C-alpha cells in the first residue's frame, strides 16, 4: 500500500485511504452494496464476535476507506462518517457533553445547530451558554463549574465571522475542555483544525467534501479515544451512511483541491465586483480587507472560501424581485457544489430562528448568502452586476 500520510494534500485526496491490495485490481473503490457481513474467525480459529460488520455500525469497506481518507486530509487520528452534517454534530455534542454538563457555544451558528442547542439540548438535561464570536477574549465569564466543551465554527454561517480560534483553543486547553469546531465552510483544503489545536472537527460533507449536490452526509474527525467514546451512542442513534452514498462522497472528495482552489479565486473576484454594485449595501467576505476578521483569515487559512454574503440595499420584496432575474445561480439552500446558489438565510438556513433572535445575531432579512460554484467567474460577475446595478 502506498504510504500517503506524509504526502501532499492533492495526492492524499486521490490515494489516501485506498484499499491495498486493490480490490479485484479496481483503481476506484467498489460499492459494497450489502447491509450484512459474515462473522469471521480470530487467529486462533474462534468466532470473532468483536469483528461484526454492519452498515448501521459504519464499519463496512466503503465506510472504512472514507474514514481513513478524511482522517488523513484533516491530519487526525480517526474519522466517522454519518448520514448528515446534523447527525454528526448532534451525536458529537450529545456524546461529549453529558447530562448535567454545560456547553459554551458561539452565538452565530448554522441555523440547524443553533436550533438543536436552543430547543433540544436543554430538554436532554444539558446546559448551553452562547457567547458572541467577537468576545473570545472574555470566555472566562461564560465558564461554569460543569462546563465540558466549547463549540465554534471556523467561518460562521451566514455572516462569515471568524472567531479568535487561537484564543478558543488556548482557553479550552487551560480549563480541560473539549474544543469542537464546525469546519464545513473552509473544508480541509483551506484549514485543518486538529493540528491547529482543536479536539474535534465536524463537517457537513454534503457541502464541499462531496461538492456535487447529490449526497447528504456528515463527518466527525478527532482522536481515536474521542471517536471511540462517541461511536456507541452514534451507532444507536442510527445516523449511518449507506454504501452508495459513501461511494459518491469518496469520489467527490478526490476533486476537492481543484474545486475549492477555483472557488477561492472566483469568490474573491466576485466579492470585489459586488462592492461596486449600487443595490449592495455591504459585502461580507473574509478575503476582503473590509472584513473585520480579514487578518485572521489571512494568517490561518490557505484560502478564503467560496461563500459570499451581502446585504441588499432595499426591501426584502425588492431583493427577491431583483435576484429572481439572475440567470446562472439557482435559488436554493445548501452550498459547496459545482453550481452557484443563492438564498436569503432568513427564509432557509435560519428560518427556524425567530426574527428577533436573527436580528440580535445581525442576520437581516435582506441578507443574501451566495455559494460560488465552478461556472466562469466573469459570467457570474456580469450576471450579478447586471441585476444589482
């Protein structure tokens, strides 16, 4: 088997975690479309009940190849894939923050995570306190005796805020907390949280990791010990990824480098063009010098990502009427695919959050989130500027 752990990122994308020897000499990982596997024998010839393979246990050949590939990409010891980003996020939170324990969480989070923490976490006997992404210098005031973990996003959804990640890591280490981060927006191409100091990195693999808008999946990467701790709960919650989805995710990951590299370049040029549009009140993109966290992004990330947000200069009705004239991007939720998408978060990712709470977070109804795809950059610029001028 090719030793890939010390090879460069683009080579790991293709060869990391691949089976050795090749299965029937196939250079592409086959689909093992079987839910059930015969129990094997140990080296002594006894039935090995500790080696049961089953799709719900996420340990079939397709799962194991994915786990190794993603772990290598994130410079982690282990990974665990799931049926959705929220399956990974909720399982990790419930598995690492027990009943009677407390979580500190960034306030500006993906709507699904925020809703889960606000509505369901307390019902399950767990406490949560939210802190502003801008207030990481004062994390001590949110700490409680029963605090177990701290949770942030590397780039927040949808306002693209970047907390002081170094301060979060140092705070967690100094207080013996588990540091958790949603790394969906940067992807492993732009940022690796584990070598940075985080204990757990999470992804909605539906987005950049797969990149083709045809799979829903999630992933948790961490140490062997933390993955082992979460796995029993995860298996019983049943958020397993089926073999065919594993295959599609496995295939999609191999083009992550060329996809995100192009999206990094395209999004920066488009955000610069949007700044000049008369119907745009404000552009939010970490690659712009006007972004309050630009210096952090420049220091920590290898690219600024493919997500751009902007505030429309007008009413929501005017925003909808104008954006409806776009010819290339689709009005659709989700992100990270080869096609460009746009949405107003108040009607999609954060529709489950009250308007009052959205406004407290700074998510205006006229905020537009754009996922830049792989279309020609100039075509997208012309499309947006035609509509927004």
